[in-house]
C-alpha cells in the first residue's frame, strides 16, 4: 500500500499517510474544496453581483440624474425657446403697435392738417365770397344809382327837349320847369294870348323808362290839382298797351314825344276858345262843363289829329 505524507500547517511536521487515507482525505479535501470553491464562487458572485448591482443602481441613478438633467435642460431649452418666441412675438407685436400708432398718428395729424387747411381755405373762400358779395352789392347799388342817375339824366334831357320845343312853338306862353327836388310835375305851361292874357295851364310830366307804370297817372292828377292846371299831359317813351301816338287816358292826356307839340297846340286852341266862351259865361260850373264837352268832342280830336299830321308832314 502506498504511503504519503502531509505537513502540519502549524508545526510543519510531516505525517505519513496511507494511500487509502490519503485518497480519502484527498476526496474529502476535494469535496470540501469544491464546496468551499462553490461557496467562494457564490460569495464572489454575490459580491460581484452586489457590486455590479450597486454599480448598476449607481449607473441607473446617474443615468436617471442625467436623464433628469437632460429633461431639465430640454425643459429649460424649451422654456427658453418659448420665452424667446414670446419675446419675439411681443417684439413684433410691439413693432406692429408702434407702426400702427405711428400710422394712426400720421393719419390723424394729416387729417388735422387737412382739416385745418380746409378750414383756412374755407375761411379764405368765405372771406373771398363775402368780399365778392359785398363788391357785388356795392356794384348793384352803383348800377342802380347809375341807372337812376341815367334815368334822371335821360328824363332831364327829355324834359329840356320838351321845354325847348314848347318855347319854340309857343313863345308867348310861360314855360316854367318845376324846381328839381320839389314835389310836382316837370313843366308848367301857362297859356297866354298875344296880349298876355292867361287862358289856362297845362302841366307836363315826362317819363323816359322801359316800362309803363299806371301809378304815374294818379301822381300827375294830384300834381294837376295842386298846380290848378286845366290839363295834365304825360309824355312817355313807352305808351299803355293799345295806344298809338296819343290819347285821353283816365282823365289825362298821354302822348309820345313826336305828338307832344301838336297836342300842346290843340290843347292851347281849346283853352283859347274856352277863354273866349268864358268871357260870356259867369257860372264856373258851366265853364267847366263847356271845357269838358269841348275836349271830349269829335271836333277837338279831329283838330288835334290834323295838327299832328301837319306837324309830322313838316318833320318828314
């Protein structure tokens, strides 16, 4: 039987063993060693596992921390981007508001300026229109004044022409123009004989206008009564409708300029005849009747027409 030795781990003494014991010990040792090895491996594995688990946990924690940091960074970045976007939007909105306000202010200022300019222009136009209106009113007044002066002047010219014609045709009569500005007609003709005896009076009114006015007749009647004239004669450039040359009209005589002198001659003849008749008649009423009947008679009208025809033929 083979023997072997083992060394005491304490005293270092070699101990002789038999092969069976050695084999048994070896098997026990081997088995024990396998167990211990297994335990050692398990412990080491557990330790490594524990360490690895701790590292994994730590790594997970680190990864979680990194994830958290990354999420926080992303969140901050997102917030920052949002804030930047909001700031950009606010800036753009502010720029837009400023632009709108500037545009509104510019438009308001422009409208105010246009309104002010328009008001100034309207004031200028109003002042100009007022000036024009005042000038037109002054011009109208001047025109009216000139027309009145022209009419007055034309009337004075017509009156002077009539006065000259009466003086030339009837040198023995008194031809007295009524003083200008004094109430009355234009000319008072006092009929006289060659001996200077007064036979009657003719009151003349001259009108040189474009339209006939019936109010002239009433005025001439009043003037005739005031002057005590036997006849009232209205010499007018424009005659009443339907009248030609001359005619007795509403108790007065109306005549054109061409027929004025012949009519005056006829009226003078009538007054001369009536004066002769009056010398034989004492009653004044009868004298008036004689005068009225004579001037209304056909003989008187034919006499006047004959004198006018002779006068016109002489002028022709």
